[in-house]
C-alpha cells in the first residue's frame, strides 16, 4: 500500500474492478476492445487513469483476457499512472460476470467499497466516480450512475435481422434511465450477489436487485458513454481533443 492512498474520512477503503477481458467484436476485427487506442493510448489505460483520478481509490484490479494477463501487465507498466494507486492484474473468464467474480476473488480484505467499471467507458469524469463512492459511503448497498434517455424506447417482438418487428409497448420515458459505470457497492453485498445470482446479466447492480436490495441511481455523465461501435471511437477522440483544449492536457 502506498503512503498516499486515501481511506475515506470513515476509514473505508475503495477498490475498483475493471473487467477488460472482452473481445469487442462489435468494433470489428483487430485488438481486443480494451487494447484499442484512443489518441495513441489504449482504452484500458484511459479507464485506469479515470479511476485512479479519484483520491478515494487506492487499488485498481484489472481483469485481463485469460491468455493476455502478461501483455496487460507490461502495458500498464509502460504507462504513467498515479503512484498512490496500487494495480493488480488477474486473468478473466468467458463472461463479463465471471471476469468480475475473478476480480473480486483477488480483492484484499481491507477494502469495504468496490466499484466495477467497464474498460469500454474510458472517459468517465472523476466527479462521477466520486459521486458513486459518496453514495455508497452514505449507506446505499449499490449505486449506479444513470442518465435520462433522449430517445423514446419501444418494446418489440424481436424478429432478427429479417423483417419489421411488431411493437408491444412504449414505456414512459420519464421513468427510464440509461445506466453507466462505475457502479459502486458495499463489498459484502457485491460478493453475496456474485455467489447467489447465476443468471446471465449485463450489469452488476441487477444482481443486487435480484437479492431484493435497494439500488440507487446518481447522475451519470455524457462523457461516460460506452465505446461499442466504430463511431464511438470518433466521439471519444473528439472528447479527448476538447479536454486538451480546455484543460491543457
Ligand atoms: O461486451 P461488453 O461491451 O458488454 O463488455 C463490457 C465489459 O466487460 C468490457 O470492458 C469487456 O472487456 C468486459 N468483459 C470481460 N470478460 C468477458 C466479456 C466482457 O471482462 N468475458
């Protein structure tokens, strides 16, 4: 543990698990998604820096592709990261859920708060990270950053790529939110969720919902978007260019 790592005023330490073991097929052929570069720097490095930017975070556990842990380790060694943050690399699994669980297995006992952050969201601002941690510190067992939707959402009967899909319902948009990461958890709650819930889910908070516990949403940020399709890479580089103009780096 580095001297400058910050337990919260209540003494609770925060660690982040970054599942980065996906192949990123939707971005097309090439490197695994987390290793794709934005302005010359791998997305994973951007994501680790975004987490380490919070002074509350003293450990980041990166979950690497199962055959790529050594490569990810040397990548992290080759880039400047804040001294106060410890970094661990562990091999991942076949699903995102399994990768997160393998990250949790490596979590030292002194961490009471765990964030789970997708490597595919490299540009989340530090204020969003801190808001999530703050809400967990205030007693929420699970916290998600979330944004209202711009588009109206329809529930359809999926018809595959082939034909028109019958619309079944139009949920009230004012009650819907698009959920981002980092999602924040009381450590014991997240570990119990991973031990209990076996359904395949797309986020960790929904596992806590299945335990019957209250998940709360705090404001997300438009720059916390997920880099999924080729156009998202263009947007991410534009965000970085704007930051360089306004922040000078
Ligand atoms: O595929 P998707 O975009 O939903 O992946 C979300 C995150 O989960 C990504 O950061 C990806 O690297 C990670 N993941 C993982 N292990 C897998 C599949 C995805 O760590 N087996």
